[in-house]
C-alpha cells in the first residue's frame, strides 16, 4: 500500500533532488551538456569538479550569493511579519460580532482563492507606467505619472506589497481558527478580575494562539523564502536584478544568457540546506519553550 506513494515521491522528488546534487558537483553549462543539433548529436563534455561550486558560492568568490542572501532574509522577515500582524488584526475583527461577517470573510479570503499568477499579473497591470490604474488615479488629480517599478527600491517595495496581499488571507484564516478555539470562559474570568483588553490579549490570546502561530511562522518562512512566482511574474525581464531572491537568481542562472546548470543546482542545494537548518533550529527552540 505504501509502494505507490514511495514511487511517486521517488520520481517527483528524490530523483530530481539527486540529479540536481549531481549537477552541483560538475561544471555543466549550456556549452558542454549533451544536445542534438539537427541530425548531429553532441555528447556531454562536462566533468566533475566536486565541491568547487560550493566553495565558490559560500566563500563569496562569485560575488552574488551573500547580497542575494541578505535581501532574501529581509524579504522573508518583512513579509512574514506583515502577514502575521495584518492577519492577526483581521482575525481579531472577524472574531467579534458584526453584521455581514460572512461577506467580509469571503472578500478577505479572495486574494488567497485567486491563483497567484492571476493576482500578480493584475498587480503588474495596475503598476504599469503607461496604462496602470495607479497612474490614472494620480494624473486625474494633476500629479505626474510615476514609473512604479523603475528603481531597485521601488521593485523591492512592490514585490513585498504584492506578496503580503497574497499571503495575508491564509494567516487570517489560520489565526481566526486559533482564536475560535480559545475558551471564552477565560476571557470572562479575566474581565471579571478587572483585566484590560490589552492584558487579556497579552495573557490569554497570544498564549492561546502559540501553537497556531508557531506553525504559521514556520510555513510562512519556508514559503516566502522560496516564493518564486511573485518576483518573477511581477518583474519579468524588466528588472535590475537587485530584487532577485536566491531562488529567482538561481532560475536566471539556469535559463538566461549562457545557462549555468551547475551553478543553479548549487544554489538549489544551498537553499535546501538553509531551510533544513532553519526548520530544525526553529522546531527545537519551540520544543524547549513548550517544555519550559
């Protein structure tokens, strides 16, 4: 009964991962891999270089890894913090008695329900310097049109804004479920003891949400660290490269210019190692906190 699942995992996960690790130990690129040119077949001529690619990346010799890593960490932390903060605020609002609650909940979940590429393309059209709705609004009041994606800072701000818009609904739903699982008797007892709303939030809501928040933060960090679609689809080829995180930079190494397959595979394995290390450290720290 386990065999079908094991076969699927081996074909879709283990084989690509193993082949990617093998490529990272070589100097494979577009010029030396096997290829067919008409009726002529050119055999592969790349060779093993073992861990030279990893040394080049981790030592900073390539000059790209650490700037991309710093921006990737900033991007991940910014998005996850905004996801949790805005999701928490919306969850607290929806957890209260209010009219048309189901309508508000449906509207707030909409960005999550829409496929990511559709939402990103919609934002790309709105940010268009010639035909975008943002420029239409500011020119309507007499202000000059802006090129919203012209500079590295503007590109970084835009990708964070769009990713937050896409990711907030999931956090809102998860935190709302956590809020509804907290016994109301705790709030009633605290209110009878004279606790202020802030004290109830700090001493009841936050501890009650800890299991949900721990999981949401871990998943959010992994998803955001690897969020390829938002950056690639929003910026496309119209980018200075400053807004590329590690995963999009690895993609461009593999599929733009002279394809560097071994370099892209090396970045992929390094990204995997970073996420495994972070996940292990995070889970162990949470276990120690729970046991204390």
